[in-house]
C-alpha cells in the first residue's frame, strides 16, 4: 500500500497533536455536562479511540453504522 502513496499530507505527529487539541477543547466545552460522543463506523475507529482516551471528563461513547 505504501508504494501507492505519492506524498504524505500530514505527519503522524501533526495528526496526534491536533487530536490532543480537539480532546482538550471538548473536555473544556463539555465540563460539568454528560456528553455522549458518537463515532460513525467505517473509518472513525482509530481517530475516535485516540481522541476519546485523551478526554479528561466523564463521558459516554457510542458508534453508529449508517449507509448512503
């Protein structure tokens, strides 16, 4: 698969930095509330897992499977 990639747009480090920023923003915005974070399956699992484990407030997570 890597041989089919012509160039990388964002490094893994850049992506992880942004994921941490998003988790911090969500933690701040939803502090004191009871948020449920919902990921849409097929493609979100790795990103969603990385983000949710960095959220530092009580929350619930769920997934949806939808089709077009």
